[in-house]
C-alpha cells in the first residue's frame, strides 16, 4: 500500500468520525429544543435537582459522612452529564469545521494517487 493510499485511508477514517460527531451534536441540539427534554433534563435535572441537592447538603439531618458522600456523588453526576453534553457539542462543532478540509484533502490525495498510477 502506497503512502498516498495510507493517507487516503486515514482521511476516510477521520471523515467517518467527524460525521458521527456531527450527528451526535445535531441530536443533542435537537433534544435541547424539545420541550420534554427541557422540562425533564435542562430544568428538572440540571437546575431543580442540582439546587435540591445543594440545599440537602446543608441539611442538619444529612451531615453523616456517608450521606454527604452520596449527595456529592449525585452533584458530580449532574456536572459530569452536563459536561458530556457540552463536550459532544464542542466536538461536533470542531468536526464540522474539519470535515470540509478533510474532504478536500481526500479529493486531492485521490487525484495524486491517480496521477502516480498514470505515470
């Protein structure tokens, strides 16, 4: 396999990954505009539940170390999920920008490979 063919193969892998990340970004953005997702996740989990847990953390009845650890794990879970969604959106945005370049590079490499074969 020539160096150009290896490069083409790698670019095709990059294109495939970029398309998948773009699709995930699109799906998350569609979810965020869905009223049920807004109600259950964006408002219910990220806001209401997060506030409830912060208040619960200071509750006098919840001061045992195991209770505090449990509350902190739940708060961390909210942050982790929110960060996951944000990361997926960011990766999708970067992939959108990179996809056009990768497609152009792919076409250039294929042209070069054809020229090499013809020579």
